[in-house]
């Protein structure tokens, strides 16, 4: 069957997609706002309703120069200690771009995990100045699967503190939680100190 297209190659006034076409809608499931919080934990709404969950980080600010991290749980948040294998690399450019040795793209072996159960670094480090913070997005795939390990991808931006010159850091993290048990909770925290302010939103992707 031929596809019929308007003479000017445009389509207008579309109010709905055919039932067989997925819209990829984002459904907001939960919002948490930090207020000098030691942790922010999502312990509900992570189930087999969606195959993809996205966490959005908005102006996460610490009490000092800190590292923002996360871990997952397979026992409703009683423990956050699932073994993970991950990769971590970043780009960096200081505000004073004349500091040439600091302009780099690098893999950070100290920030990855090889079957480690600890918290995975996402932002390392975040400038603790009052006007600084970090933003980003973490996607967790098929957390309720009891067949596959649980893959995740993170991308984020932060202001990095430096003795030479503060600057822009762009972080890339990917990995998997090495468990075929369902992941049903996710926790975020600074590796030391508290999350002074900021918002984390969790979405289900249909």
C-alpha cells in the first residue's frame, strides 16, 4: 500500500497516533527535593510497569566540594550493595582556558567499578560555592527483569573546583548491576556530607 503525502510534504492537525505506534511518553512518578539531606531514596514505583526509568537531576548542590553518587537495591531499600561493573570518563575545560594542561578528555579508572558493591560516582567533584551545582540524567533499563542484568547510562554536567581555575566538567558513566533479581529501589547521596539542595525527578518511559 502506497503512503499518501500532502503535495507540500507536510502533515498538520495530527491529534493522535495510531494504536500500534508508541509515543515514548514520560510519566512523572515521583519528585524529591533535598534539604540538607543525607540521602534521597526512591523505594516505590520501580516495578514492571515500565521497561525504562529516567532520573533527572536539577541543580544538585552540596555542602562542600563533593562527589554525587548512586546505588541500587534488590530488597526494597534495606541494602544498597548490588555488584556493578562500570566505566567513567569526562571532559573538562577550566574557566581560564589558558590552563592548557587541564583541558582534557580522560578515562577515570579511580571512578569506575569492577564488580564493586559501593556507590557509583556520577559527578566528581562538584564545586561547593553557593552558585554551583550539577545537573544530569540517569537511565535505568528493565529493572524488574529476572532474566537480565540491569544496564544504566548517565550523562551530566557540573562545575568542577580547581586550584588553577574552576571549570566545566561533562561526565559519562555506563554500566550494569550484575544481578538477575529485580531492582526495586535507587538511592542517591554525596560520598561525604549532605545534599544541601536540589531536585530529583523520576519518570517512567512508555
